[in-house]
C-alpha cells in the first residue's frame, strides 16, 4: 500500500501536532529488540499514553497527549461510560509451544532477554499476561508424546520438550512478569487410554483420532493433576486447563475425538478430582474449538450442552467457562453462548496466521485480526485473548508432519541467524490490548455516537488502579481525528488510516 500523507487536525484540546505519530510530543520509545529497545508504560495524572500501529508508517509508536477539563464540543468525541460494566479481564498473550521455546533458546541470551522483556514486562514492555502451553505434545512439538506413554500412572514424567525447552522459557518469562497466567491443553490422551468407540471399547493405538476410554476417566483426571503438580514443582502455577484441544478435530497429528457427551462425562470426574486434590485451584474451560463446531450438527452449542449435562456436582465451581478458536464460523457465536449462560465465562484461546490468510502481509491482516480476534472477542464477553505460536522461524517451524506446516508465528525469527525478528499482525493486536488493559480490568461501556458508524471499532476498560483504557481500530482509507472523553477529562488523537491506537490515562 502506498504510504499516506496524514494531516493532523487540532481539536478543542489544542494538542501539539507531531509529524507521523499520534497526538503528543514524545518521540517513539519502541526500537528493534536487537538494539535493546523497550517501552515505558508509566501513566501520569496529567496525560494519556498512546500506542499507534498502522499498515503503513507506524509500529507501536508511543506518544502522549495532555488531558483537558475545558469545555468540549467536538462532534467526533468518543466517551467512556464507566457506569456500564461487563466482564473482568484476565489477560492477553500467545502460546509457548516447543517450537517457540526452541527458537527463543537459539537466540543469544541478551537478545532473548530483550525480546521477552519487551513482550512481557508490565513496566518496560507491552505486558503480555497470558500464555498457553500443551499438556504433552502439540503439532509444534519435537515428536508425538504424552507424559505417560507407558501404561500405568506410575510411569508419568515430563518429557524433554517441557524440561529442556518450555519450562526454562516460562521461568524466564515469570522472572520478568510473575503475574503471567498459564493455561494448558492436551492434544491427545495417552494411547493406552484410547478406544475406537466407547461402546465396544476396542483398543485404538494411534496418535490421531480415537476416544478416551470411560474406564480411564479417573486415571486421566489424575494424569492432569500430576501434570499440574509437576509444573508447580518447577515454580509454575497452572491457572487453567481445557480437557481437550479441538475435541471435534480428528485429523491433527495428535488428537482425541471428544464430543460434548463424552467431555461432559470426563469433566465431571476431572473437576471433582481437582477439588479433592490439595493445593490445586486450576480452572477448567470446556470445548476449546471452533465457533461453528466443525459443522457437526449435534455438537452445536457444545459448551451449553456440557453445562446442562453436568448440573450440580462436587467440584462444579472449577468449571468456569468455555474456550473458542476461530478456524470456522463467526465470533457472534460468543454472544449466543454468553446469552444462554451468562454465569459462565468465555476466553479466546487460539488463532493463527499462515499461508492461507496472507499472514505476513500487515496490510491484509492487521485490521481484520484486530476487528475479529481482539476487539471482536473482547466485545463479545471474552476475558482473555490468546493467539497461537509466539515465535516460529522463517521456515514456519519447527513443526510435525500431519500438523500445521503452513502457520506463521506472532513473530518470525530469521532461521539463518536467530537474531532478526519480524513482528506480524498477531503480535501487534495482543500488544495493543496488553499495553493498556491490565489483568483485573473491567470492560466498560462507550456512549452511543453516530461517529462510531464510520468504520471505527473500539473497546473501553477501567483498570484496577483507576486508570482508564481504550483501544480503537480505524478501518478507513483516511485518518480520523477523535476526542476521547471520560466525562471529566478529554484528549485528542488521530487514528491513522487502517490503523490502531491504544490509550491509557
């Protein structure tokens, strides 16, 4: 796309015009991680902190804008409505797969530390606050495995993918930001627990497909407990789990088919086992798959059917909601599921970019991903947004045959030197959320205005420290000058064409 020559309008606040940046006077504080760059997210009482990204000319540029209490009559005002409150936010982040950890560990210690600080630090970076890991292997592991491939739970042990790669990286992340939440999801149960169907219970010795044998529900629940405690022993708390990654996907290189009827039966055992285990408070999110339920008609509304089947039982408080991916269907499904059971939460747990969606082309992906994955899920009651691999190399790996060999990472690192990093759309959309919206924040309302019908999408939040945040997305070919108000203070900024601005004040 040809670079646009933006002209910034002075609104009622009279903020200073700064060429090629958002409204403010600070020079950008974001530099390439190989030069040791980072950001300072400090908010002062006299000004707002802003981050700006666009498909042309901006890359998480940090600026500031002065606050004003003067009369504001601008027709382009967007006003935060703190009286209207919605879900409490848990955080935003990406998956730390074996492939991500492998690539990170190929970097020099200095470069890796700089990148992880830029990504996860809440004071000197963008404050990513949530990561997803696999329980056993995923399609971005070194090989297919579980943590108990020899029959008998006495044979449980973590594999080298965890001990030599994922856990060391998680420890480095937690040293930077101890509040990062970790969610775990299995791609498959151990093969000795699999059957071809739950009626005949014929053995099914394959990594792909198969059902969890009901005779092993208790053993598999204990397997989860052992896995959680193994991570606790390494100083890593597991905030939540899902019973099965993509339970309706029978084709992944490692997978287990678990329709809602079978997941409900297993979750009842899993949750009660969690409750009976000392010092274990990990939450359970059911489903963990696509909006369209992979077009299996009797699986529609999968989470609601699980909730209804479970009813009241020992440990029910551990089942807190459902997780979704976006590889099929529409995020409007989130609103439907929320309306059927508002007491249960929602998280968005996986999306990827790749060759199929022109994933390295920011002009194609930035606004689409911000509207659909980030703001689209948050505005439909999700408390967390987590994308797939944080880092892959420029060869889309490492990965396994039978899994995704066409995926890109949120960032790509040059496979020839493991030094040069390119940020893709998924890094930007998570950074725009996490930089201004902190864990524990409450999503709040935005006053209705006709100005919002002109290709603008936004979400507003109140952080637990009392600061306010707003994330705005401009899906227009021209820049938009806006005034953001909380009813007392206001400030002005410019949303670049096809751009994003995050604010905190």
